C-alpha cells in the first residue's frame, strides 16, 4: 500500500484538518506528523496546549496509521526518513512565506518520484471562529504571562521589538519572514518608556505616569498575543514599585526591567554628559526583594538593568552588582552600553557566565548595532531588545511626508512612499 504524509501544527482539530485526512485516505496509508514545540515557535505559532496533548489529539483521528514527530518546519528530514509516495497539504501554502516550505517538499519528492497534493483549503465561518478562539486563548493574561520564560527555554534567544501602540503591536505580532531557507519573527514586545513618552510628545523623564503607560499596555494586549517586556525605568520608590509589580503581573505582562539609577531619570544614552546617579547595591537589592515578595506567580520576571558601563564605572562594578542582584532575587540581568562596539558587553557576558550559567542575560544593541544575534547568543545572551527602531524609522518618514505635502500643495508626490490603507487594514483582525 502506498503511503501519504501530512503534518499538523495546530492546537485543535477542525473540519479543515479532517478534510485533509479524508482526502489522504483515498491515496493509501496515512501518516501524520505533529510539529514539535520548538518547530511550532519557529513557525510563528506558539502552542496553547502541551506537545503530548497535541499528539494524543491527532492519534484519536480515525483512519490514521501512524503519528510521528516532525522536528523542523521544513520537511526534508522527515521525507528522507519516511519516503512517502505522496505529501498532502492545504493549498494555502502556495502564497507568502509558506511557499518556501512547499518548494522544499517538491524538491525532496522529486528526488525519488514522490508526488505533492495541494488540497483545497477549508474556508468557512466555523473554522475561522475556531482559529480566532485559539488566538484569544493565547492573549489571556495567565497564558501570555508565562510565554517569555518558555520562549527562552525553547529558542535560547528571544528577540523583542519596541511597540508603543496597538498598530505597532500588530507589526511585531504579524511580521514573519522566510529568508535563506529559515523562518523568523519577533518573539516578544518591548514597551519602552522612551518610545511611549515620545509617542505622547513628552520628555523621557518618567513624566508619563504609570496609569497612562498601563493604557498603552492595554492597547497592545487587546490586539496581540506575544509576551510583553515592560520598561519600568528606575521602578520609582520601592513603596510604589510593589504596586507596579502587582498591576503588571495581573495584566499578563511577562517581565519588568528596572535600572539601578535614582533621582530624575535621564536617558542612558546621554551617559556622563548629564548628571545621572546610580543607586547603591543595598538599596537596589531591597527594591528587587520587595518586588519579588509581592508577586503571586512564578512566571513573572523582574530583571535588573545595570548602568555601570553607561556611567563608565567599569566591568568589575557591573559584575559585582549583577551577582548581588541575582542573589536578591532578580530573574535576569540587563547590561547596557552606549559604545559603538560590543566589546565591553561581550566581556561582561563572558565573565558573568563563568559564575552564572542560568540567569537570563538581556542586551539592547542600539549603539553597538553591528553585532549579530548569533554572536550575542554565543556569549550567553538570551534576550535581544530592539528598543526604539520603529519610532526612529516612523518619525523621519512622517516628517518627510508632511514637508512634501507643503512643498507640492497636494499628496500625489508622496504616494509611492506610502502603504495603502487596504494593506494597513489587513493587519487588523475582525471579530
């Protein structure tokens, strides 16, 4: 009997999957692959149920002869192992980034005469509602909150993009690319104090209060599912910070990062050009301990940001603080620098990892932007935050558009540089 292979990356079996199975049974023995958690995440689909439950769910489908694990998004390894006579998939993979997977399958099948079957994709209201329900589940606070820790475990390196509105949240949520045979996307979102303040036309001096910043979180959370890392500035007074922790945890935020400075906040990239005062190790440790004491779940993270390199106090001071903050309960360490080269960041990471192999390390490569994610990960980094690039790219584009309209007294000249309203609206899901 001939064999036919298909692979599912889903948390629920619906009519569309059953249509695939029923069509496959007409060709022979049906083998179904279940995409592993690691591959699911790389495919931009975070699993809402455990891998074991997903396997059991597929095993219960009538007419399947075997269930196997597919560890990669691309099918080449599984096809070489199983050598199926046919591979079947919904025809939705003919367009967009998924087309690269289809081409990979065709290439592997052609090596021994296997055939590809593009089944008509099932589009109906029932399937749409099921997919929407699964996305809504991922957006729930208790589900979203724990995703950052799980992503670090699954991917090793998590990429976060700055967002400051619902629309920028959708960009971070839905931007998904295929490049050189690899899929990639952002894993998390960074709600920056700088960009949140800038979007409101306010200076970055902790002028925008937490109530206003929480509204930004609400706007982003309402339309996205990915985990959120919150820029908590200095954390404010310890008595206030504990309430911030409780609020963020309740909302479903995954982590807050607070910096070890005190007094009126000044942006770190000014370094020693402006007066900035670093908090004492003792006081900052007390703030960390107070925050950890009031949190209610194991999934929420308090990450300590060290400003020693910014203030030119050296790596030894940064390391002393890092180990003290971890001892006080910090769930991770962010090390920052304003130098153009990453040397001191990499040196810090290497020396930190000599003594601490497990605490997540976070970097923000804004000034030292020539370093690659792989290089950072090779030195022990777990989270890379692209902290302000959306804001910095949007501002010059908008200024140029405004100038061109004034110069030409019409909007025609700027049309080629604008995205259509229709394209923007495709980002926004309708209920």
